[in-house]
């Protein structure tokens, strides 16, 4: 529900409708307003469809079926409307709610009462939905939150021209030009963007020019992925290299966004030999690629890194759905006695889908079966199909914010590198998507033997390598408590670090940001809240803590290589390679 506060300081709510909590209960009131506007990447393993109409109607019926609660809330809402009409209401937007920043919402009595009435109605709806907890299934409760949040966001008076004072003033100041521009933007998006507003002006960004510019070379390529070796930025390097496995949804260059904002740049500057898997963007012809395909490719990339560096083993660093793929590969390696991975670092990766989260709204057998059949029939599920579903999970930030900016104000969307990366989406093979859906629906990875990959059963407890695990406090895709569970599922010694901010903003997190901070604590115990109570907050980026952690697992130092590649793996193409730009060898496109 929309965040509201009362000037008396009571009844404050966070953006998801739940009461904020303090350090003792594991919450982060200072981070609540830091959730970035930039859309997050799809973590993999989630369906790309909104909840079905039947689910939403069932959730609505459960919400309105609370007879006593509905009566009580109606009376409470009526009393609040009387106070609003008399000018005595204390209800006000939360300080992080950017929709009502125009001074007219406070200075104009009509707009002020409209604002307060909307906030009071949203607050009442939020309380009714919260009353479902413990009375209905988690899935129904999350569907109600999803539908209620979307309804409340759509009903905001800021979304309509005649009830948005900023839009009215803009039209007057520009002589109606803003209305003309907004109409053009709307027509363009209806024709070319699936009816969703564009989130970014990408005209100023280009991969290889001002995005993904860290120097390096492709040292191996097959039909599935390229392996990129990056040039070192230090005179000496650690002997054991790092292989980075990004998610197969979205381009890898959120890890090499721009100078000063690049994890690759930072890690190579710390003496790490960094290699990157760059997945090919699949077409329907590659729709049969599955977990076996991707796990085997991780294994062959390890071999490539060994051949280039001469190292007997590697440190893995895995992100989002790349962590799922790498984990099943590690389980297979454990089953076959393959010890080529010395340590593994997980960033915002869910292996246990049992944690309550907004994503549970998508978890129904009918919806998942439909999404599964569709992706298998089409061969792929497109980035636009996935992105539209997840846009609706944060409608104020990722939808209506741009409706107001692009259509009502007639402005261009912002030019921002994270948003440009997010708009540069990729497809997912139908076979892999179907397996992800099964894992999500039935939480298969936590059940030893429930999944087979490369001919061996997946058993997370058999993975004994040391691990570094991160989560992010305001991550709505991979909630940090779910990420924390990885420390209890795998068999190796673990370290957990909790970053500030959300899913992608926690990853694009270079040192030097004065707002950046993270929590470190002792060895992870079963209860994440207990770990948090004993954790220490530190200023800076978790990148710095990772460098400290991985150094003992990186071997001794040696002179930096004079050139990229090796005699058996000569450079094929300068970084960032072909696949990140949807090119293939011999193609002019």
C-alpha cells in the first residue's frame, strides 16, 4: 500500500504496507527510502505472468469477507473523511513518497483534501489486507497484497491530468505543448513498447563505448556463451582466478556498467584475475537449452580459465539466477569428485523459495502451468514478457512514475545507465524457464534428489567449498532472509554480508558512495534475525568486504600476465565480445 504517516507520528507504514521495525527486530528504517527507482533484473525461476483473474477475485473475496473487520474499517474510514473535510486530519504522505511533492498538495485546500482522502482509503485497504495473515494461505495473502497495491497505485490522483496540479501547471506554462508531447509518447509506447511507458532514454548509451568498457578479450566462444578475460589493473595478481557467472536473463554488464561503477574494474584493481561468462541471447531455435546445457557450460568455462591461467582451480562468483545454475553444477561436481572450484561467492541469489515474499503472488499451479506451456510452445520467453510482470510488482516506481513523467508532464524518460542496462533485456529458453518454474513452484532445490542435473541428483549439502553470501535489505525479488538461507543449505563454511538498498543497486555498489553501508556478523546461525542482532553496521560497499574475504582463497601473488589469452586460447575478440550485442561470428547484425 502507499506509504503514509500521521503528523502525530503514529500508524506509520512502510511501502509494502507492513509496519517498519527497528534494529532489535531486524528492520532498517534508514534504508526504507533508499530503494532505487531503477528496475531490478529478473532473478530467474519466476513465472512471467501476472496472477490470474480467478486468483485476484479469490483474494478480493477473502479480503472483503472479513465482516467485522470491514465494518470496523468502514467506520474508521468514515470518521477520517469527516476529519479531512473539517481540516483536522493528520494523515500525510510518507517522506519517501515522491508523488505528492508539488506544493499545491499542501497549499490548495481542494488538492490537500483529495490527497488525504486517497491516502486514508489506501491505508484502510492496507489494514484489511494485513488482516488476512494467518487466516488464508500465504499465496492468497500475497495475491491480495499484489492486487491491492496495484489498485491503490493506479487510483492515485497523481496519475490523472485534472487531479495532478503539476501536470496542469506544466500544460499552462508550455501553452499545451506538454500535452502534445505526452500524447506522442503514449502513442509511441502503445505501438512499440507493449503499452508500457519507456523508462529510459537509451540514445546516449552504447555497449562498448560508454557501457561495458573494461579492457579485455574473448578467449573462448561456443554457441552458448563467451568467456571474457579482463586485463589486470595491477602489477601483480593472485594466482587463483575468479570466474563470474551472471544470470542468463539480462546482459552481464551490470557488473561492468561504467568507469567508477564497475565491479570488474574494482576487482581487477585489487589484483584479481577476472573472467566473465557472457551468455548468448537465445532465439526459439535454442529453446531446448536447459539446466544441463547451462551447468555444463559453467563447467567448460572453468576448464577454459584453467587453460588460460594454468591454475588448478578457480574461485566462482555467481549472481542471481547464475547462482542457481552454478549451484546445480557444483552439486554435480561434488557427486563426481570434481574439485576445480575452491570457493563460491553468492550475490542476491535465492536457492530456497520458501521465504515469504511478494513473488508468492505468482505462485499458483494454474498460472505456472500456463507460463510453462507458453514458454515451451514458443521456444523462449521474452524479456518484455518477464519485465512487464515484474514492473507490476512495484507499480508506483516502475509504472506510474513514468506515466506521470512521460504522458502527463510530456517529459522524456531519464538517461541513466542502470535503466539503460535494464531495458537491454534478453530472452530465456523455454526448457530452462520451465525448469525454473518447477523449482520455484515446488521449492525443489532444498529437497535432496528432487532435481537431476547432468545425470546426478542435486543435493546442496554435498557442496563443501567455502562460501560468501550477500543479500540486500530492500530487495523485493530475492529477500535477504531467503538469501541468508543459503548459508544453512550448503555444506561449506559460510560468511554472510547484508548490503543496503535493493536488488541491482546493491550490486552496482562501488566504494565511495557516502550512503553505502553493510552489516557483517559472526558465523551464520539458523535464525537470520539472531545473526542480525549481533551484526555490526559498517560504512562502505560490500565489495570491500568481499575482497578481504576472497584474498585468503586466492593463492599467492605473481606478476600480472603480459598478454591476454594463451597459446591454446588466443584472444578472439576485444571485450565486451559479440554476444552482449546480439551478434554472432560472421553476422553483420
